């Protein structure tokens, strides 16, 4: 049986891949989470 995995990058909205958008969202969310995002 072939396994199926969602291609998250292909289905993400443009904002979710924009580092400025993500930084603004994380700042507003106030979760205190720091991201170690790797460049594609």
C-alpha cells in the first residue's frame, strides 16, 4: 500500500511562507515560542 503525505508547502497560503507575516503573527499571538525555521 502506498502511503500518502500532505505536501504542506504546496497547500500553505502565501502568508504562511512569508517570514514577516509569520513574525507578526507570532508577536501578536504572544506565545513566547521561538522558531528555528530553516530556509528552503
